[in-house]
């Protein structure tokens, strides 16, 4: 999803418009997470960018989207740019629990 969201509307109040945008973003993320993963991948991750315009965008974490939308509403912007791209990822390997905390002691 790459979209410029309009915050101003002659018929809809700002708070109502902000909640509708948040709902659209949450719905999109939920829909993307339900898609079938390609073989060899464990979960869907998201690359997100936010900015006052597409040129001024900066990378953010998916959990910060709502905070940035609220910030844009507090600053009374007319519109903002949001980009949410899904990427299939695989989890990294964790060490065995038996090996954690053990140190190699050389016997003398």
C-alpha cells in the first residue's frame, strides 16, 4: 500500500477521518498477514515509511503507524504519505537452551 491520505474533508470531522484511516491500515495489515506464505518463510514482515509527502518519507516500524497518524492530525496537516509493503521473512536460529550459560572450561 502506497497512498496519500487526505485528512481534510468538508463533510467528515477530523477525528472521524483519522479513525477511518487507522481502520483502513489495520484492515490492510490483517489481510496481508492472512496471505499464504511462500515455501521456506515463517511470517510476514512490513517495511513502512511515513512522511508529509512521498519525497519526505522516513522509515518507521509497523507498530508506530498509529502514533504517526495521530501526530499528523495534531499538526493539522491536509494530507500525509504512508507506505506499507509486506515481505516474507524467516526466523533466525536460536541457540539450544542447554548451551546457554555454559562456558568452556579447559581441564588441566
